[in-house]
C-alpha cells in the first residue's frame, strides 16, 4: 500500500470519526430538545416552582443559576488574571512556581463532590453561612480557579515576545505593556476559557447540593446572598430523586431543554467578542 492510499485511508477514518461524534451530539441534543421544548413557556421559565402541585415553574432556579454564576466569576476572574499574569510574566522558574503550578493542577483534578464537601465544612458549618447563595458561590470559585489560571497563563504565553519587546523599546513600562499590549492580544484565549468555565459552573450540581441547598427564597428574584440557592441543575436532580410533583418528568424535560438553550446562547454571546477580537488582531 503506497503512501497516497494510506493518507487517503487515514483521512477517511478521521472524517468518519468526526461525523460519528457529531451524530451522537445531534442525537443527544435533538432528543432533549424534542422532549423539552413543548414544556417551555413564559409561565414555566418565569413562574414559581411547586413541591406538590403540578404546573410549577423554574423562575427562581433560573435566576439563582445566573446570580451565583455572576458572583463566582466576579471573584474568580480577577484572581485568575492576577495569578496567570504573575506566572507568565513575573515568576521565575523555581521551587515556588513549580509548587504553585502543581497546586493549581491538583485542584483541577479534585472531584466536584469533594469540593462540595469542603465548602459545606468551611462555609456552611464553620462560617455559619448555612445553605445559601453565598456559600455556593464561594465554593464555585474553587471549581473555577484552576481552569481560569491555566488558560490565562497559557494565553499570555502564546503572545509573541516581539510584541512585548517592541512596547518596552518604545518606552512603555512593564505594567503598561501587560495591560495595553499583552492582555488584549491574549484576550480571545482568555474569553474562551471563561466561556468553558462558566458553562461548567452553570451545570454544576454536586457542589451546590452541599453548599447552596435544594430550596429557594419565597420571593422571586431574591438578591439576598443568604437565601437558599437551588439552581436549575440541582432542581432537576431533586425532582428526579425525591420530587413529589405529579408532572416531574415534564418539568425535568423542560429544565434539560432550558439548560441546553441557556448554555448555547451564553456561549454564543461570549464567543462573539472572541471572533471580533481575532479579526482585529489579524488586521
């Protein structure tokens, strides 16, 4: 068998694998949307949930999902940016930086349920936060940080050194170079990392069961950080495990479809600036 035939065979196999994966994804998303889209309505998306009666909504859970995502990312992003900039631009290769990188990578491999147990011990019990939005958000920070730190560092390292050298040669300080040259060039990669991290946090359950609880405030769209913090994903788990509502299957299908649509829209909104930044950088 000559080289040309081998290359063609390998290319065909790779295309088949790619189409197989796309087919699995399309079947998965298509089935969930087929079952869940008929359930979606303004009343379902914005209405109050019910523990016993049929016809409840998921308004509070949807609000809590985005509220906790916002709080956790507002804490995670500045810390991750600072850590990534330090590791990429300032840190020397010594035992300390190796220890920091090892710690970050080790934290990334910790199962989410272990992080949830840690959050329950520290935030719920020791700090007396109870099952609350604040406790869940602080524990989500532990989930977000490893990926954000690594993505920030790697994105900064991909910026050509010539950019930084040219900026310094023109008289800019190190700090000015980082914020006006390096970070804008690395921003597409950083935003991609933020998008992936946010999508993972939106669908998280184990952490939030232990820290935010399975209840919501009696008031719709309650911004009190000490209120119960049940999210869409946790509500889905609760319904299918111990839920008593007679239409729990329909609600679960609706939550599944809503989660998929929310994550798709969320990714599209965040990834659009990445495309614009990439075109500006190339121009």
